[in-house]
C-alpha cells in the first residue's frame, strides 16, 4: 500500500459499473468542507504517469464539489492491476463485499452519533419530569443539525432519530449481539416490538428466535409462544399499505391519490352502482 496525495486532474475515471448518485456526492462534499477526512480512493499508476481510478468515484467527485484539487489515494501495485479487467474486478468486489448496515446497526449508529453529539453540545434540559418531552425535543434538535441533502441521503429525521434511540436503548446489549445476523435485525417493526419487552422477556424471545426447532420466526410469534396465546394472523397486503398510508402527510396522501386516480375513479363508479341497486 502506497498512500499519496494526487492531483485530481491526473486521474482517469473511465466507465463505472454504478451510476453516480449526486446525493451521496453532495453529502460527502459537506463532510469534506466540514473538515472530515474520507478514506483514500484506490488508483493504479500507468506508464504515462497518469492514474486510473479503481474505487472511489463518489469521493473524488465530492472533493471536486468541495473545491479541492488534490485527493489522498491508495496507489496499487501496477503488476496486480495491469489491465482494465483487474481494475474492474476490484471495483466489483468492493461493491459486492461492502457490508451493509442492518436496521439494528443503523439504529445503534444513529443513537450513538446523537449521544456523542449531545455530549459535545449539551442540549438545555427543562425542569420537572418531562423525560418523554425532552427525548422528543432532543431528537428534533439533533436531526435539525443536518442539511436537507444530508438528512435525506442518510435518512435522518426527527422520527427516525427517535425510533433509533428507542431501539438502541431498549434492546439489551447481549440480546443485540445475539440477533445481529438474524433476519429480525433488518426489520424496524420487529426491533421496536422487541425493545418494548422487559430484559428477561427479551432473552426468552431471542432464545426462541434462534432455536431452529421452535418454529418461531418473529417477535410476535415468540411472544405468543411465551404467553401461550394464539399467534397473530398475518396482515393482508392492503392492510399493511393502509397502515403506512395513514401515517403519511396530507400532501403525500394527495400525491398518492393523483398517482392512482384511475383506480380510485373506477372504485367510486362501482361503489355508486352498488348503492343504486340497494
């Protein structure tokens, strides 16, 4: 590994496998402008003294947007990346092998980020016992520190921060570690349901989830098994959609109506005929 600072104009990007996402470029640019350092990009030096980009197009574009003319790069051995195929294979592996965050990982990351930020920038606490109010106020305060583009790209909002803290603080550390690779770790509703249980019940729930012989695949199923109550029936697709629709803002609901105008008109027509016959 050879780390060098290179003039960006000397780097040839070439054709990339992934389309560039401008929202990520803008977000990275904000981090750079704010004084943060991004991981080095990967390049290989060619015989003519120029460099071919292997990985890091978004980081490189972000540096340009931030007004930088140079970038830190990991310059690879030319013998190992002698042709375009070798560079492309490294790009593919970097994209495929990058570990994505589960919902649990993301909740813990946001909650920890918020805690670190608050430690450095104490939010004024109100008097009296208003913990829930203070929690909501704190989530709003933290989420408001992000620019519009960063908030949208990273999925940061008052609600997402509040839910992240609820999950991260509500699930015991040992339980969190036990379910890290279980499918429930990637489902927010499951994690919230688990966070609402006591520590002792969480342990019992996880034990059932991790037992392949239990036939339990969800937190709700585990709770039913523990309480010896009937397992909840699965919601129909339209019920799940209706639940999500009810949580949308009015403008978003109206946008949905516009998108499905023809189907709604057809339903209204059929409904009107039914009333006439009665």
